[in-house]
C-alpha cells in the first residue's frame, strides 16, 4: 500500500503537469525538508487534532478527491474539501483545495507517518507525506495529581524575577525574603521558540505549554493554514479540553489583562488571530462544554457589552459563524457561533449560572459555590503600582490630580493574588479537580513600555499570587503548581544602582543629558551596593523613588528617554475604549513622549518602533507539589504539556519529591 502510494508520487512528479501539495498539517520536517526529524507535532494518546492539506491543481483542473493515511491505513473520517473562493491568503492559487479531517486521534505510541493522496479531475494524482509522534504515558511511580495550577508571568525572564527579589531586599549578598517562586522544589530552563520564529509572542508561548505543540506567532490552539478565516484553522486539543473530556477537570482562567488577550485565550480558544476579540470571548462561553470553563477573570468588559453601549468594542468583523454541518460542529462539538455584535455576553454568562463581579467588592461577595465571571476593566486592568497607589490614596502628582485608577473610573480593582484566592475557592469544589491558569500580564506590557517600576511591582503582585497557589498546594498535597513565562520581554538587564539620592536625581534631570543622567548616576559593580526599598504592610514598596535605587537597562529597546524616576502615569493604552477621552488622552503615547520633557537623556534603541520587544532568551520555570521534580534541565516549551498531563492522567514519575507536603516559607513582615 505504502509502496504503491510512493510510486504514484513519483509518476505524478515526472509528468509535465500535476497537482502539488503545498502544505500538510500537522507540520513536520518530513514534509518541509524531507528529514525525518526532529518530529515537530506531538500528541498525547487520544488527544484530538485536525489533518489538513492544501493542494494546488493544474490549470483548468480541480481537486476531485483526497484521502489520508496514517501508517498506510486510511483515515476513516470525512474529508471536507473546499476551494479558495471564500478567501485564501495572498500568494495561494485560487483553485487550491483545502482538504480537512477534523478531530482525529491516535492511541498507539511512537512516530507515525501521515500521508495524503489527492486526485484531480483528469485523474492525475499526487501524494505527500509527513510525520507526527504520539508520546506515551510513562509508568507512574507516585499518585495522580488532582489539580494543576499554571502561573504565567508574561514576559518574565530571569531579570524580571531577580529584580522583584532585589526590591524585597538583600543583606550582605543574601536575599532577606525569597520570592515564593524561589522556594519551589525544582527549576528548569525553557526554550521558547514558536513554530515560525525564534522569538515567540504570547499566543504560541502559552499554547505550547497547554497543547504540546508549536503554533505560529499570533495564533492560538491551531496550526497555520492558507485561508483568511481566523476561526477555521486546523485545531489541536488543549490540556483543558483533554482533561475535561477524559477526566471532568474544570478550567479557571485569571489574568490582569483583557481576557481576550493571547495568554488567557491560549488556554481555551482556537483562532489564528489573537486580535479577534468578539469571536474569542464568545468562544470562551459557547464552548465551555468543551473546556469546562468555570472561572474567567480579568479585564475586557468591552467585548461583553452589546455594540452601541458606551465602551463596547463588539463587532461582527472579528466574530465567527460556522455552518451547522461544519465538521468543527459535528466532530469537535464546537458551537456554531453567530455574528451577534448586539449580544449581551455578561447576561448570557449570568443566565448560565455564573456570578458576575465588576469590582473587588463584588468579587468578595460572589458566591463561591457558583461559576464566576469577573470583568474589572473595559480592557487591560490597571497595573499593581497604580492599583496600590489608588488604595493608599497616593495622588499621581500632576495632570489632573487624583490617582490613575480614578482616571480610569475603576477605583475598586482586585489585586492578582485576591483574584487567585477567589478562583481557587470556587474551583476547589470541582469534584474531579481543575486546571487553573493565572497570568501576571503586565510584567510584559510594562517591559514593552520600558517602565521599570511598573513591571517590578507587577512581578511582586504576581509572586503574591504564586504564594496563594503554593499555600493551597501545600495544604492539599494533590496539586501541581508551575510558575514560568511565555518568553522574556525587553532584554531587561539589572545594570546596577543609582549612586545618588532621589533628590539629587531630580536635580540632575534638570541639568540634562548623558553627562548628568548616565555618568553621574549609574553605579556599576560595588558602586551598585544593595538598593533598600522599604516594604509596606500591603506587601509593596512604600515608594519606588528611593535613594540609590535599582537601575535597569534594556537590551531589546526602542529609542527612549530615561530619567530613572518612577513615571507618574502609565503610557496611554490604545486598547482602552476611553483612551481618546480626557483624562486618559493626556497620558504619554510612548517612552519618548513620556520622559523627554525632563531629562533629555536619549538612550538609542536597537529595534525600530516605540516599544521594547520580546527576546529569544530561555526563561526559568519552577515547579512545586507532586510531580515537580519532573521539571529540570533545559526543556522545550512543548515538553511542559506532556509532563503536566503525565502527572494528571497517569501519575507522577518523581516519587522522591516530598515537596507536596512541605510547607512554603512564610514571608516575614
Ligand atoms: Zn509582549
């Protein structure tokens, strides 16, 4: 059978004209380069994924039939054939056929060969082959974990982690108070490349951890395809979907970003466009029967309000609607969706039994026995520094007075650790356990902005959520916790400490330029000493404008002006629906506009544009609880998925790990 197929390929290949397979999914090196390795696509036994091929017929021909084979045996499922009339991406011939088989799975372990065979109307045939691997579960040496908590510090590389620890204090070279994540039992270095770049964005950065597969940048839970439709790509089943389908584990998603953002969506939503907000939030709700979604918290109210309501961003142009007989509906069981910009999605959540919390006060009051939707901002939530200043009543000194959270009209937003605690309180009632993803989103967003103090405090906020998860895991003994990042952001480097007081720093800024603000301020090596931030009772520095502060440089920066002092406001966030109105329209548009008024010390960037960028540098991952010791060495981001699934499905492979019962180090305060 295989032999015959191969000969057919050769025959077709030698003809003057023949159809051509231009893409074969899942992606493989066997198809792309003819090399059998490395194997790109890997799945769990029984994990569902789609097969797809793009096949270009000869001029005047059409593709008439397509068959798939795994290890030479025909795949017994419907092949849906469509052409590019509905729209393919630029450069793809309009006669190209897209042949898709939805929701297949393979139980047998090992590397499998996938082949596709296509026939065009004149009878000419083509065949192509690729491969994928099914990774078996190992024999367990310990118990299965009931719950998985993934803490994702977006953009949090080793520098961001270290900076947060330094803010907590060093004495004669030793950390006074370790971060919660520093007390975890095992640590690995993670390689973060995506399917199409050494530098990932947050979509494939997240989905690698929870699908076991590489996705393209800007794409989540799907393999790339040739159509323009952002919701029809070949899918791969998420950890949440796999564990809900096979075990009944429920899903929680908590973020400080807009909930449509790449990291939260990359746990439950399948789309090749991370920006397709309306469709993304609809899919969270409409496909909760596939994911077990029980808790969803963050910002992003603008996608939930009916079009026409002030603040709404719902539009049909980034929504989706499948035909009722589409194989996504028939074989995956996905909801067909609807172009419904007028939908009141908050009402739909409530009608389905969810509590809805728009503020921290409402979050505190929410009934923990019910599923929970929390939307605390119209888009991204305010960052820790601004939320804390709001709680302390600290004015932002300038612009229109008041605090940043008042400017946003959102004075009562919860901190990430408070959201995490509530999420766990709801999910711990899940009889079969849960998967919970908690994201510190603005470590990344503020590193992009090169706003040092804002990402440092967001890393502290994130670590407080880590502690909440660790405390729960220590108490339960059946919960595996990992804390990591999807990628590093900004090439942040802890270059040293200021050699002057804050008062002198402010004066130097008025004298301006390199001589004063660089040569007169930056202390390297022993001149950096140990910056001493005073931590207040709320867990955050009394002020970040201390004398002899920590100084951070950026290796992946855009041009910026630097005066080393805490920025009074964040930069304008164009995702906020009210960013064009006063007072938010007065916020600086970028890092140049932000600081040039004072210091006139230009730091030339190596990257174009206005923002620092993600880097390809490995990120640390720390693990706690049963199964933690599986996370060591230098691992691929996709490896994390298989380790998590092993612990939940079959049982842990590192029984010597006693950390599940070890109490975490309590913070001194
Ligand atoms: Zn980013």
